[in-house]
C-alpha cells in the first residue's frame, strides 16, 4: 500500500506509505529502492515532505533538465 510520488527512471521511488510498519506513521514518506530491502523514512507525513521539497525548490537546490 505504497503510492509512488517520485521516480528516477531506474526503478527507485519515494512513496506515500499507507500501511506503515509498527512504530511508523500513516502517510509517512519512505524510500523504495528496487535493489535494497531497507525502507528509510524520509518524512513523517506528506505535508512535511512537500514543504521540504518546496523549500528546496525555492532555495535553488533543484533544477530542471529536459533530458
């Protein structure tokens, strides 16, 4: 019950977790790397992840390439 939010073209995603493991939070954002079974929590809730993304856009940490 993970909803992919990002995709890097190589099978890796950041996902919205709607079925967290014990101790996790419903709606947390996790990594899902296709070649690694570890699912790291990168944000406790969707809003925090989205705010971090917006902050990084505003500070110029991300850029756009047409490739």
